[in-house]
């Protein structure tokens, strides 16, 4: 299927360059590849979020406190 997308001149130039390095005539294949990757990772992420939310409330007392403390430490040291 054909469609129109908006992109910057810089994005177009980079796509053309990458396509040429791969021996491709145009960059449609690259756009298809990028869309497939985006959709796959989006589905994976949505599935992971649902699984995490399903576990909400499964830790009690000390376990919950230890996990919360570990998360705080990771966030403090993130950069």
C-alpha cells in the first residue's frame, strides 16, 4: 500500500544514504522495517505493562518495602 508521510530533509537524506549502503534503490524497505520494529516493540511493551499491572498488590509488608527501597536507590543513581 502506498501512503504519504511527513519527514524532514535530514531524515530523507539519512534514509537515502542508508538505503544506498544496503544496495537498495529507494528507502521504502527501510520504512517498512522501521514500522515492523516499532509495532513489535510496542506490542511487547504493552504486554509487559499488562503483566506488571496484573501483579499489583502481590507483594506484602517487608517484600514491598524492600522493593520500593531498591527502586528509589536505582532512581537516585540513574544518571
